[in-house]
């Protein structure tokens, strides 16, 4: 097994859009009446504009509910990309962070893509500047470049493959089987997890998600002692000491599935707390416990919520639809260059899904179900 090598040592999520700026722009709390009025107005505007709301599991529950109620989708970033590409709507409202809006525009340049706040970005994106990344690639021309979805269009334009946490293991496993060496960016924890699982030869960019990087292995051990029968659910962007304690490691959709299908009563969830909204809706009888990000002396035991995801609000949905604010643009030729790595991922996952369906069908015996 190869050791994880952080061949590029930059990890700097500071910039014009820092976390303090993000929290400063989180929408003000709403009264029940305000929420109801804004939901109704947003639904009316979505219908009038022929628009679809594409929301991530980490955004506010009101936005998730609005997306479901109006024919949009709430999903992980892989399904967001598919849905936006395949939906007939000519206007997409993306409730998430900027790279998600960019991905939608790259796949559907003819569509109008709006976001509640264009300043809603991502620490992984900020920590992987395109020029520095290009230099990293230039230094290792023999490697296949694989980037996580949480990157800018300009970074994707330099990549051979884009992956999400839903498909990264399968794609890297396939590349390893072909004998390819990989240059990976930007999340070091996800990269390390994939390398551990596949044994692939990977050079890593030294980036991390500010949310998942804060989960603490020692604190999780103490919490497990208090809830010995709980199932531990961990997103692979988390540190190794946290992943090592997991019963399930997976993407947001995989963790939701684990709660819905699991037999345990209690679940410790190590990812952004925005996911709890969908989990509570789909598995109302289960007890959900936030994984710890800090010790007893901290002001909160779990602060696991992305400040940029928190910038998405009902007010922003209404404003972008009423006034056209927050429109995503991706310049040519960057868009075309980035399109290839995203399309390659979508084609791979579609083919994988078809093979899995065929295998499942082949395992059925008439009148007996699964053999």
C-alpha cells in the first residue's frame, strides 16, 4: 500500500470570501409568518419562471422542502449535476455552493443558472487556486488528474476526471486497474480514504473541508461509550481517526440510506448537520446524534455546519427569481475544457448503474426472487 503523500502543501481557505464574511451574510431568522409568505412567493416564482430548484442536503430545511414541493430535487452533488442536466426547465436555481452552480452551467450552457448568493463558496475550492493547481499538474505530467467536485470550473478544466464522494472509489479503482497513477485534489482526507481502500498510487493536494476536518476521533470515542449501540455514520472527508470508527463511510445519499435501512435505533452522524433534516423526514423513528467537533471546554460540542451553505435562504431564492440576481457564468473555453471531466464521470456512473441493474436482474429466479 502506498503512503499518502501531500505533494503540494497549500491549504489556505482565506480569501475575499472568508468564513467570517460568510457568517456575516447568513440570512436573518424569519418568523413563522415570514417563512410561510416567502415559501409561497418562491413557489409562485418558480412556477411562473418555469424554473426548477436544485438543493443540496446541507442547505436550510425550508429550501429542501420547497424543492421537493415544487418538482425540484434535494440530493448530493452527483444527483444535482444529473438532475440539472436532464430536467426540461430552462432556468435552474441552485441552492448550495458556487461550484454546484458552475457545474450546472457547464453541463447546460443554454440554461439560466441562478443562485441565492454568489458568495456562497467552499473551503476546498478556495484552498485550490487554479494557477497553483496548474503548476502542480505541470510538475507531474505522467499522472491522471482526478479532482473532487468541490473545485472551481478552472480547476476542473485542467482535470481528466471529476468525482464526487458517491463515485470516487469506483472511478479510482477502475483507473488503478488500468495501471494509471493519480494526481488527486483537493481533499486530503477523502484522498487518503480512497487510497487506503484501493491501494492506488496517488499524489495529494493538501486541502480539507472546514466542516469535516473539525470532527474529533477522541471525542467520538467518548460519545460511542455513551451510546454503545449507535451506528456511526461518517463522510469520507473526515479525519482518519473518525473514519476508523465508522460503521458506514459514504456520501450524503449513502448516509441517509444507512439511516433509513438500518436496524439500529441511534445514529451518530459525522457530516454537515444540514443532512439531519432529510434523515428526520425519511426515518422519523430514529434517534440522530451529531458527531462531536470539539471538547468540553468548547462553546458547542458540534458546530458542523458550513457557513457558506448557511448563506442560502428563502429571501435569496425570491430575490434571484424576481430580479435575476446571482446568475452563474462560466467563460469559454474554460466551460468546454471542464465539461469533459464531468461528462466522463456521468458516463462512467451511468454505465456502472446499468451494469449493477443487469447483475441484479440476472440474480433473480422466476417465482423465487433473488437467488
